[in-house]
C-alpha cells in the first residue's frame, strides 16, 4: 500500500467519528431537516477526504520521483537528477540531493582522472612496479613488471605472487616486508628467457593505527650494471697482471746488475737490453690501455676526417714491409684506385690496418703470405687481411676481440703483444659505424674482414666513383 493511500485512510478514519457525531447532533437539534443534515455532513466528509487524498497524492508523487532518482544513484546512475525545485521541504531535499550528486560526480571524475594519470605514469616507467595486499595477492602490476617477470598474457591480479611468478627469492622479500613491516632491498636472479639480475625495493603499505595492509615493490634490471662491474673487475685484474710481468722483469734484472753483474760488460749489455725491451713493452701496454679507455668512453669525441684506402694501405705496407721481409713473409695487395674515401680519420684507419697486418705477419711462419684486399661493398668499403699463418681454434673465435684475450699467451707475450690490439680495432670500427669479423682454422690461416662507411655524394648528385654501386 502506498503512503498516499495510507495517509488518506488514516485521515478518513479520524474524521469518520467526528462526522457521525456532528450529523447525529444536528439531526437531533433539527429533526425536521435531519435527512438534509446527513447529506450535507456526508458530502463534507467526502470532500475533506478527497482533498486530503489529492494533497497527499501531490506530495507522494514528488517523493516517488525523488526516491526513483536516489535508487538510480544507488545503482550507479549518477547522470540523473531530481527535477523538483519547489520551495517547500521536499524541494529543498531534492536540491540538497542534487548538490550531493554533483559533488559525487566531481569526486569520481577526479578519481578517474588521477587513476588514468597513475596508469600513464606506471606504463611509461622503465622500472617494474607491483603491489600486493596483506595476504600476498597481486593488486597492481605495470607493463615493465609484466615483461621483467615474464607474466605474458596471464592476468596476475588476484593471484598470489608465488603462484604468478614462481620465484621464491621475490616471494621471500614480500613476506619479509609483510611480517616485519619495514622496507627491504634485495637482489634476486630470474631466468625465464635468460639469466637476469633484478634489484627489488619493497616498502609496506600502512593503514590506520600502523596496520600493515600490503606492500609495494619496485623492480630494476641491474643485469647490465653487474656485467659491467664484473668486466671492470676483470679489467683491473688483467691490467695488474699485465703490468706486473714487465715490472718484475725490470726489477729483477736491475737488482741483478746492482748485485755485481754490472761489472761484466756482456751481461750488463744483455740485461740492459732486456730492461729496455720490457720498458718498451710496458709503454705499449699503457698506451693501448689509454687508447681503449678513450674509445670506450662514448662521451669522448673522436677526430673527424676522411681517409683514402690506397694511400693508407701504401703507408702501412711501407711501414711493416721490412718486418715481413725480415721474417720471410710475402705481402700482396689488391686495392682499386677508384675506391671512394671512407668516413674515418686517416690516423684511426692507419691504426686498424697496422694492428691487423702486424698480427698477420707475427703469426705467419717464414715462407707464408699476407694479402690485403679492398673492395666496394654497398654503401661502404670492405677490407680483408688474409694470411697463411697458424690459424685460430674455433673455440677461441668468439672471444678474439675481448680485452687481454690471447689464443697462445706465452707466444703472444714473446712476440710483444699486449692483448689489446684487436679490442682497439673493434672499438674503432664500431665508433665509426663499421663492423669486423674473422674466419680461421688451425693450420689454414686467418681472414679478418672489416667494413667502414664510405663518404658518398648526396642523393641525386652524380657518383664520381662508378665502381661503387649505391643501394
């Protein structure tokens, strides 16, 4: 039963005894006109009841409309509003409710905007961000964290961290934060598609009265940093070892001379020659270390310029020709004079050629041959240094361009090598947009081939070197 019906029935019930009493009293006072009195009282009673019904119906309809709007708002429809704008209590109530709806909509809009901004920030972050509740269930995970933890297409939200990621080190970090309520920084390894090292910084989410309600984790990939630290440590160890060898020799022979060997002219001359040789070796090593450090510094600017291969090859052959002749090694060269200049300073190109040719001559026995072949290749020039030397084992080829790597350490030191020549060559070529690779086998010689971009004319202009095809 509606409130309108109930109000009308209540009013009718209250007025009925009054109407009956009034009609009875007037019927006794006016006996002759009793029927008329009863008719008038009945008409008045019905009129009052009808008036009450119509008045209450007017207010109940407004209340029903307001109730419908409130019910829609409770169901999530915040676009509707109460259209009752009268000045009575119902109108004021509708106005207050409209104001509440307006503020509610503004609050939700701000929350939605802040959520979108937060999602945009989390998505653009290179660090992984992950949030869990007090039971270790995932509440939030950004794109970077999905990629780091190889979550793929599986939706991790709502699952426990251990079930989603299956890494006990990471789960132990979360459990430590949730149980102890303090920040934790750790590193852990993860290898779903390759061994990676991650640093995780986890902090608790605290609610009212310091109650722990979850934790937020920030993941950072430190694999490259740890690799660089390992390389630096190995570099320092190698440098220390390489410097110790000539210094030990210099010190040993100098002490021997001081102990009396200086009085023997033959011994003195031989020992001083060894000391000078070791000092020169030490100087070459230090110079190579400085050059390599400079090349590895990406902020350091190299000299700009262009070099012509025929001229540089001729200089290098003239420089190393006597060494090859003394060893009985034949040198050949095939260099087209029509090759274009390359985008590399002549000093750098000369250093590349000297290092490669010097190695080829040193490791080629007497009667062997060293060849230099230069040819055009696409947008650059390709240079091959080929020899008939002792060759390189297949297991050593991947590490050939590493710092201080030697295939035969004893023989390399005996020949005066520092172990940095090929590393310098690789870094020089890479800094100029070039590449280098090697083919070799024991007893069959070696072939080192590198490319370097050519200094070509702009598109649309005639090519002054027709032998170089522009692609």
